[in-house]
C-alpha cells in the first residue's frame, strides 16, 4: 500500500507546486514510511527528489528540500514496500525519458510481473533497473505510447496506449503520471481495488482552476480542494495544462470492489473513499463487533468485564460503540509512542518484547485487578497481540478478552499490502471454533472474538454517505479473509511471491545487522551476518522467528525454510543506490 498525489495549477508560470505536494505527503504519511519523493515539471523539464525515509527526512524538517523543485505541475509518492527490496532506487516517482518524458507514481501490485518483465526484455527491449513492479508498469505504458511514432501526442494517443497497457497488466492499482509539458494522468484498475480521488479549487491567481488527485480525500481537503470525484474502475482522467479534466473509460468495469482493508485498517478516519466515510465504517464495526462479543461470551461474562480498552490507534474509533452495545465502561489503557513508526527485525525474544513496549505502554491503574476486553483492528501474525496481552497481565489484569474488528486473516494480500506469507498468518486455513481457541491460547488471552466477514462488509456499506441506500457500495475485495480474490490469480504467482519475500528478507536481515554494527549494538550473530552475509539461519529459531511481525518472510524461502547465502557476486551488488535515469540536482543524499 502506498500513497500517491498529483497536482496541476492553472497558471503555468507558477513554480510553487512542490510546496503543496510536500504538504500533502504529510497527510498521507500513514500510507508509507519507507520512502517518498516528488517530481515536478517546469518549461518542459522534470526535477525530482526522492529517497528512503519519512517526508521530514527526505525533504528535511524545514521543507528546504523542495526549494529546488520548481514547477506548475507535479506528482508525489509514499512507499510502503510490497515486493522487491527497500533500496533508494525503488523510491518513486519513477522516470523514463522515452517517449516524451514520463514520470509515474503507482499504488498497488501487479500479479503478472514475471510475464511483464519477460515481454519488456525479449520483445520491447526496455531496460528495467529495479525489482519494482511499478517500474514495469511505467515501461509497459511507455512502450505502448511509443507505438504512436509521433513527435507529439494527444489525448487519443494516450488513451490508446493506456488501453493496451490495461490489457497486459493484471492486479490492483491506482496511478498518477506526468508527461513533460503536456499534463497529468490518473488511472485506476478495472476492479476499483486501489483508491484515487480528484478535487478542484479556484486558482490562487483568480484565473482558471487547479486540480489535484490523491489516494485519500483528507489530502485534498487540507489543501483547500473541493468537489471530490472518485476515479471509477477502469477509468482514466487526463488533465492537459490549462484545460479541464477529461474522463475516459479505458477498460470496461469488471467489478467495483474497493479493498476493505482500507476501511478496517489502512486509511485515515477523516477520509472518504469511494463515497464511504472511514470513520463511520469503524463506528459501525464497533457496533457489530459488540453484538458478536455478547453472542460469543454470553451476558454473564459481559457483565464481568470491568473495562474495554482499545489498542491504539485504529480501533480507538470502534471502542465507544462496542461499549455502547455491551453497556460497559471504556478507557484508554495504552499510551502510544507516536515517534515509533515500525518495529524492525530484532534478535531474541527479549529484544522483540522491547520492540512492542517501545511503541506501547500499559497504565497499571487501568488493568490492575480487572477483567478487560481489548479491542484491536486485526490480528495478523499474533506476535504483537501476544505481547499486548502479556503487558495487560503484567499490569495486573485478571482476565483478558481480545476482540478483533476484522475477521481472521487467512490468506495473503496480493494487491499492495504485504501483510505476511500465508503460513505466517496465525489464522491461516483456519476459522473454526477449535482454531480460534488455539489462537487465544497462542496469544495468552482467555477468549478471542473475531468480527464476521458479512458484518464487516455491512459496516462499510452502511457508511456509504454518497449514495441512496439502495445503491450503496456492497462489493469489496476481501481475499485476505477468504481466499476469494476479485481478479484471476495464477497459482504460480504465490510461488513467485514467496521467492521475492525470501530474497527481500535476506536483504533486510543484512541491512539490520550492518546498522547494528555501525551503532555499536551488534550481538555475535549480527557481527557474523554483517561480515559474511546471511547464511544458515533457520527462520523458525528464536533469533529470527517466523512469526515476528516485522520480518515479512516465508517458511518456504528457497524451498526449505532456511536462508542460504547468495553467491559473492550477487551479495556485493549495491542495493541502496539511486537510480540513474534522471539527472537530478535535487536528489536526496541520505544525510
């Protein structure tokens, strides 16, 4: 899952678009903390700055990094890694100089990447510089656009190229693109899996209209844009400079199935996506989850619950509505450290416990001597849930019930959220009562309650504030909960995904070990890894446990559940270099 933005100002002599794109990225930072970037266009030339890290790091805390990005139109990107490495070279936007000069930002995942890479190599003869499927998609589009053979293109040429690209690419995506000196393009897959919203506002000069696209409405609203329009499944919007947007149906709408994980976990609560209020959907989840809790544990056990406590932050919206159904009090019992964004791979159980405790601190007085009901947005691997239950018990809780606003996650997410390999998922291929009891035992809870899938879908549908009741959005992508994905999926793709995860995991372990050496905190194993590479480590051992939430690897890496050292030639290939396809005076240097 990533965040994308694009903005074009009515006045082509304006050069301040980077300032506003930079501001918008802060409102979407939750969609990706690994890397970010902005590309702008002025006088037919691109300027680009991108790199690994948060917005404040790449563009510096005072925003001075945007000063070298003049332009009246531009696109921005925030990366949440799905496949490939986490190298600087995979930060977006991507760029190709031929044809016409194209910058491209992509949110989603292609499930036929192997076929696309083969086509680009053996038929289109286009060089691919990274392992990112986003770069593949850009080059597919560029290749199709090049088929026009013209010195200059128009909307008709762009639409034709997009149609041919859609026929080649399979998966879920929302993308923004910028053609040098021409304008902006926004596209969405024909199933409507990934979100893309457009808004408009009067130009600051008083002449004409500015247009902006973003993954979530909050980025548009905070910059003063109104008149929100969801780009529909299979649709493209082209905004040539100085003119109004034009919509084209690139491919027939196959389904309109937004990813339901946007609503139960990923999106900001103050956003509206596909006409659905994220905040309202989570309130509805709380109401329905409260009914499920009551039906599962019974009225007597409900009355014995002393307090309901949310696990920050997504579930905070749902908890008051769970409490209203159960007629039990709720309080904040955990304090979240807002300056910890993700937990990195750590050796040993003690280090992993510290990783969770660094993010959350339990207030003893809220737990001591009480029966508590903890509410979280979901349970993925179960590692974080287990540590949280342990923290509640250490704080003095007598009984700990654990309820999830989402159903059991039993399958991989294949459209842009790298949740876990299937066999890392605590509920993989389960869902019956016995399995749920085993999950409760694994995380140390007295009882675990999951939301029903039909209730989750109804909670989101009932939050549709843009349509009459009879026309509300009722179809969603829910493959992670049942294995029924909205697009056709070749069985070989899952094998490919496991291989990619295995290679990515090796790089992450190596990067972590090297960082520990630099910081002076490396243990014996990390010293060995930093010196000799990743070799011989069983993914099931304590040092690198397969169910550790940040590891993101598979027990079947390389076919036998072990990490084997690459050849020296492979291992010495630098993975953290900037791509060389664009001469940028604004490149992020990582310092």
